[in-house]
């Protein structure tokens, strides 16, 4: 390869000398270069914080208005489906023969709860249909759910119509069995799929947002340190070149920059922290407790089905135990040993909160205790659950003793000391611990939004002030060279 000639080398050298003279060789050139570096770094940091703040605000909007609502709507749908089927069983149990021998209070309450659950399902299906737009898998799941629910309602309508006729209980029971099979085989699995799918989508967005915030935080710190270093060099150069200790304008710019970096990194770290609290500390518990509530209603329905349908009693007893294990899992427990094993494992937990010898949704909640009052509310829920479990054994004993009417009245009535009353107390305790987590989820969303809207304008304003103050501080010094 031919080397450049002497003429070209001289031209290149002259160009380098000219650039050096313009940008570094003289005092004004160095001051202008440091000023330009200050402006560029401050602008880059301001842009980064603005982009990060807007993205964080968008994340909070998604969390509060899309991700959390569609997950809870799917969980509410699961609950409402179980509740509706349970209330149908209660209606058939308490209605008597075409009204003769009807248990009036249990029947009236069951009819009211049935209507509430039916309306809730319609609302949840509409919400999920909107949330599923753009996700073909979820769209198909909601479509199938809507079609299957229409068929389910038709079967239930026939069952209730037959039950209104004298001697129509057998026909009503046959239709109810078909409806329950449809519920178990199609509706509930689809609802569970939606809960899992929407919760997974929420988790994916959370993970992406946290990773982005962490990267932005590191970048903001790096830019902030560089900017402070440039201002420090500028202050040192001014002191050395002009025999002055400090330049007031550059000093003020340094203070503004330091405050901006503190506020900007605080905004990013606070957003990340509030997002973690909202998603894992609070919402994980909300999902676990929502599942627990849906399982509880399904177990309560199994109890009613057990009393209603002698032909399938063994099946419904096994199903009730399986749901009990989902809530408070005890290895090797049977329907006859479950209560004693529950008492033993719970006493071990009360002695040592790290000694958890059970699994299930209650274990998930007790493993995620975060907020004041949450542990006490969760423990109250398990104790209320234990009372309801003992009631179930009492109802089965009454039935085994040939006291079917007494067993039905004990399960269906709402008087103090009855199974339904204890179930209501259990659900109230479950609502309390869920409410604690929901309240902290909402608070984290509010505080996350406030961190962005409250700190971003200040950080941006301080960076702008730093640029202006740097220019004002250098202006008299540069004027000396004109």
C-alpha cells in the first residue's frame, strides 16, 4: 500500500493543529468544550429520565387498568361459576317437593345468591372479552366459555323448572348432574386457564418493566457521575486559570445537578420498589386468596351435592377432600383423619411460624406475609376454615345416622352455630386478609405514580437550571478573551 505523500501529511497535520487550537489549545476553547460536555450530558440525562418516567407511568396504567383487573376478573369468574352451581344445589336441596316442605330462609337466600352469581358471570365474561382482544388464544377461550355458559344455563333452567313440578326432583337432579359435569369439564378449566394466562402476562410485563427500570437506573447514575465529574473539572480549571477559589455559577450548577441525580435515581428506584410490592408482595397474595375463595365455594357446593345426590356421594366426598387439600394440604390425610391432622399441623405452626407442615393456597399466603395485620388476618382465616371443616364431618355423621333432614338443615341454615354461618365467617375472614393486600396494591400504584409525577418535573427543572447556571458562570470568564 502506497504511503501518503509529504503534502498530504502536512495538510493532515495542519488540520489537527487547527482543531486543537480551536477546541483545546486556548483557555476559551477549553471552557467552551467543558461547557458543551455539560450541556450534552445534562440533556442526555434529562431525556433518559423523561423517557423512563413516561414509560413508568405507562406501566402503572397497564398494571392498574389492564393487568390486575383482567386477572381478578378471571378469578372472579371462577368464583362466580362455583357459587352459581353451589346455589343451584342449595335451591334443589331446600325447595322441597314443588314447594312442600321447603326450607324457606335457606331457599330464599340461595335464590338471591344464584341471581347475584349469574349477573357477576355476565359482567366478568364481558370484561374478559374486552381484555382478550389481540390475544387469539384468550379470545377463543372466552368464546368457548360464553357458549358453554349458555348451555349450562339452559340445563340449570330445565333443572329448576322440573324441580317446580310435583315429583320432579329426579328429573331435576339428572339435568343438574349434566350441568355440573359441563361446569367441571369445560367451564372451570377454561376459567382457570384464563386466570393463569392473565397472571402470566402480568408477570411478564412486570419482569420486563423491572429490568428496564434497573438498566435505566444504572445509566442515569453513570450519566450523573460523568456530569458531576465534568463540572468538578470545570470548577478546578477555573480556579487554576483565573486564580479564584470557586465560580458561583458552576457551584450552583453542581448543586442542581447533584439534586437532579438524587431525585432522578430516587424516581427510578422508587418506581421499581413500588412495582415489586404491588406485584409480588400484594398481588401474589390476592391471586392465591382469590383461588382459595373459588375453591372454598366449590367445596361448599360438593357438600350440598353430597346431600342432594345419594348416587354420587362417594364421588362428592372425594372431591370435597381434594379441594380441602388444595386449600390446606396434609400429606396422607383422609376425610376421617383430616381434622386431627389439621389441628396438629396448625399447633406446630403457632409454636413456630417457620414450621409449616402443610401446603396449598393458605401456605402460599402464609409464605408471603408482608403487611401489618396480614398475619393475624390470615391465621384467623385458617382457624375459621378449621371450624367449617368440623361442620362438614358433623353433617356427614348426621346423614350416616339416618337424620337426613337434620343434616340438610344444619348445612343450609344461617342461624349461629350452623355450617352456613361458619362458612360466612370463614369468607369474611378471607375477605379481610384479601382486603389488606388489595389496599396495599392500590397504595403501591398510587405511590408509584406519585414518584414519577412528583419527582420527574423537579429533576428536569434542576438539570435545565444546571445548564443555564453553567453558561452564566462561564460568561464573564469568556468575555475576558474577546
